[in-house]
């Protein structure tokens, strides 16, 4: 194990490997900015608006797919991505039961100040762009060295993520003696960390061996599965918005793959 670790360190010190190592700083920083941006979005706007505007990352992914990875998509495939974004956005529409209270809160927030909803919307679009850009850049790095272990590539990516996180923690928290980094954590927080860790690893496999477009379709289908599971657990009938969303998503999947 020590020989393997020393071999990795020696490889990093090589000029080409060193430049590749620091290249992972870019997508890591993009993810860091995006993850922190979400907290400001939820403070300025409401979750429903964020979820709806977040589907724009599918459109941005298709555009950046062409710019950075030089992958040409047909007009039908771009239309399929637009249909996919509409389908996922449809699944995030509020239900009739809770829509009134959410609208009341949103209207009250707009009367309190028009700036907050506007900022929240603009940040949601910016977050969608960052999410797409981070995924595209990460895919470019993961596929740049096909023979390199995906686990070693993930280590390089997350190492910078940890460094950025620690830096932000120490800048924001001036009193380090009374509050630790795990202050306020409970079993649910640790479960969420484990879930997000497994999600990040699975996304890396998708990006390395398939592509970002496949990640968009997988995310859309998983979103539907969560919505259907929630409906069945509460003994509710499947709402029309979910039926429309299912039709649109699978229609987009069929159109995209038939024109690949």
C-alpha cells in the first residue's frame, strides 16, 4: 500500500501529471460555487421556482456538449433535450392542494421586495449553467485519460473540494474553539452525506463511460421514480402532471436515441 501511494505521489510530480492534477481544481471550484449558490437561491426565492428553473441545465448541457466536447447533435436531438427539460419541469409543478399556500408566500415575498424573487430566479439560471459546465468539464477530464483509474480521478477532484470547503469554513467561522465542523449534525445529516457520496461516485461512472446527456436522462427518470414512490407511499392517485411528465420524458428519450 505504501509503495502504491509513493508511486502515485511520484506520478503527480511528473510535469504532465502535475498539470492534470491541478486541472481538477477547475470543476471542483465550479461545483463548490454552485453548491453554495443553492443556499442563497433558497433564501431569495422558493423551492418550486428553483426546481423549475434548474431544468435549464439540460439545455445548457446540450449547448456546452457541442462547444467543449465537439459533439454534434442533430436538430431533433436538441428538440428532444428541450422536451426532456419541459418534462422534468412539469413533474416539479406544485400540486393543487398546496399550491395556494405557496403562491401566497411567494406573493407576500414579492410585496415585501421585488428584488428577492428576481435575484433568486437569476441565481437559479446561473446555478443551472454552473451545473452543466462542471459536468462537461469533469467529463472531459475523466475521458481524457481512459486508462487512469476512475477512483484516482475522483480522489483528485474531491481533494480540491475538501480544500475549498475547509477554506470557506474557516473564513466564515472566526470562533473555531467553540464550534466544530460537525456541530449540529445528526443521523439524518450523516445519512444525507452518505447518500450524496454514493450519488457523486455513480455520476462519475456515468460521465466516464457514457456522457452528460445520459446523466440528464437518468436524473429525469430518477426524479419520476421519487415522485411516484412518494405518491404510492401516501396512497394518492397519480396526478395529471406526473402522467404528462412521464410521457414527455420517455418521448424525449426515444427521439434522442433514434437520432443518435
